[in-house]
C-alpha cells in the first residue's frame, strides 16, 4: 500500500471506529478490506462520488431481539439474538447463525461484512448477512435446544424468506438446530420453501452441504499448491477445531494424500504423530457429531496421541495449517512459530482465524495464505446450490454437487490470481477483497442513490 493510500485508510478507519465504538472484530475485518481496496477507490472517481466504502460498511439493518425459553428444570431463561442484514445488492441476504456465549454485535457485524465479499466471490446471487445468539448449547438437553430454536424463530421468521434472507448454520448450529429452526419456520409461515439451508436430505437439504466448507477449504489449498506446481500429497497438516468444518477438512486432506496430525476444541488440542487415519476419523466423527464429547477422549482411545490442555496446535511443525475453529485463534506468536517451523500454506476454514499481525507475517513470508472469505466459501456456495435445487424442486446427486463445488473453488482461486498477482507472488488477501468488492460496488452504483 502506498503512503498516500495509508493516509486515506487511516482517515476512513478513524471515522468508522467513531461510528462503531467497542466493535474490535468489526474494525479488524473492515481495516483489512479497506487496505486492499483503497487504491482502487482512489483510482475510480465513481466509487468516491458514490461514497461506496462508507455505504458498504454500514449494514442495511440489524434486528435485535430477546429469546425467552424454559429450561428443563422449569426456570425461565432469556438470551439476546441478532440478524445483521448487511448487503443485498447482488442477491437475497445469505449467511449463517451462530450460537455461542461469546456472540456479540461486533462479532456478527464482522461475520456479516465478510459474508458480503465471500458470497460475491462464489459467483452466485447471494447478499451477505449473519445472525445468532449468545446462547450456549453445550450442556443443554435436546429439548432445551429445541425450545430455544423454536422461540428464536417466532421472532426471526418475519424477517427472513426464500427471496429475502436465507440463514444457515455456523458455530453451535448444525443439522439438529437447522432442523428445529426449519420445522418451526414451516409452521409459522405455512409454506414449504427453502428459507434455510443445511437442511436434512429428507426435507430439501443438498447432498454435500455438510462436507462443503471443509472440502472446499482443502480444494482451495490444493489449488494454491497446484499454481506453484506442487500438491498436498505427503504433506503434514495441523487442523484446529473438531466441529463441522474441521472434520471434513480432515477427511478431504486424507483423500488428497496428506497426513493430519492435530485436531482441537476449546479445551485444548491432540497431537497424533502417526496421523489421523480413516478409522480414527470415524471415531472422531462419532465422538463429536453423535456423543458431543471432548477432544481429550481421542488421546485416551489412541495412546500414541498426546493431549495438550488449554493450548492451540500452531507450535507443531507442519507443512500446512488449516484453522477451522474460530476467529483470532492464530496469534502473532503462533504465526511466527508456524513460519519458523517452515509452514508452506495456511488455508482458513474458519472466519478471520488469524489476527491482523499474523496475516502480515504470512504475507511477508510469502507463504501460500488463503484467507477465510476465499478458502471457506465452499460452505455458502453449496448453500447457494441448495437454494437453486429448492427453487427447481429437484435434488442433484452428490457427484454433481461436488463437481460444482470444485468448479466454484477453482473460479475463486482464479479471481484471486486475477486481482492479487504481483511479480510472481499471489496476494490472496488483496485478490479476494478486490474481486469480492468490485461486483458488489458496481451493483450498488447501478442502483443509484439507495
Ligand atoms: P462447530 O460448532 O461445528 O465447531 C466449532 C469448533 O471450534 C469446535 O471444535 C469448538 O470447540 C471450536 N471452537 C469454537 N469456539 C472456540 C473458541 N472460542 N476457542 C476455541 N475453540 C473454539 O462450528 P463450525 O465447524 O461450523 O465452524 C467453525 C468455523 O468455521 C467458524 O469460524 C465458522 O464461522 C466457520 N465457517 C463455518 C461454515 C459452516 O458451513 N459451518 C462455513 C464457513 C465458515 P468446542 O466444542 O469446545 O466449543
Ligand atoms: O460463514 C459461513 O459462510 C457460513 N457459516 C455458511 C453460511 C451459509 O449460508 O451457508
């Protein structure tokens, strides 16, 4: 970034921080995009005249509401929920719902903002949104989770619709929660339409949606290696998380011929130097998807693995890091450790898992660094394909969906090359931000002053 540009970025960010105080995650996401697109804006008077960046960083609306529900012991509980409808310039709002005690408006605004660019990159007609609640599903019974989902939908249903806003899952919201939410939506709306994605295969869900984010993240990683004339075959991989994205990132890494040596949850990580093979992965799926157990149980079952309480996996020497847990899970120190240990590629399954300083370290080290909005776009892309199938009242085969997913990840990689190539180095951060920005900005310009 030129000095002239950095002055403009600072000035813009000062205003944004003043307008949105106490929202550090939102500031972080906007800062990165602003640094990427400022020179394009300065070169294009039309974007300046239209105040395009000011408009793109202001959500269309945020709905905030109370969710009251009853626990199994009869006590009454209340949580706060949000839907951030960020931008619908290129299609109906689209993005996940997160249930986690750490959820704040800042986190949902950063996620909604990222979603705008990610959805634009997929090439599908989807605007950006995010929602969720500061509800902790851990330790809650199935009935409690059901009552929470039903109560939340009583308010949310009036703000969503198949052509308006289409939620899906995220942290704490998997197929069980989507089923409860969709069942309640269908009752309230008295219509069977694709207003949520990630649905069960029996009621309008798409083959391959569950696997799509993790698989897509690995396809993107393989695309980055391919562009350098290399591949994932024989490489060692550190994965963080053991939820939906992590499990299928591990699965696809294995089929790519790589060796995955770590997985984690919020209690710590396991290191299995022999690698997580198909049998161990089946155990991990059962542990996490069915029994909702903790990651230390893996090390008890497989004594060759060690459990590291309260730690993250980034000090383990590996060729590839796939962060698939949560935001800001790779600190500056972690990034230094990864680079010093010779990491070749980081492909982000999670949203914004690297702090800003870590991103700088990866870019300066010129490793293959695929930011979340490009690398994890496979999930929302297959959600978009689920919407298409619902609209057509058809179901495509797993092979058909996977072929489309691979095509979309390849196209996203290509867009990054187009906008991020610089003297043989591909800056995937700049490439994805600029490519995502142009489509949305030009749609907004076409609409005039709205
Ligand atoms: P899940 O709830 O299925 O799994 C989340 C995993 O991350 C769990 O292992 C969880 O551990 C761990 N985790 C969550 N919060 C923290 C935390 N604060 N500190 C440490 N570990 C944590 O969620 P997903 O797999 O769906 O989502 C993971 C990431 O991928 C998120 O960043 C999400 O936004 C992103 N993403 C998800 C998509 C999807 O389709 N689901 C699409 C694109 C991106 P524990 O169980 O102990 O909490
Ligand atoms: O962050 C994400 O892209 C998601 N959680 C998936 C969103 C979606 O609508 O499938």
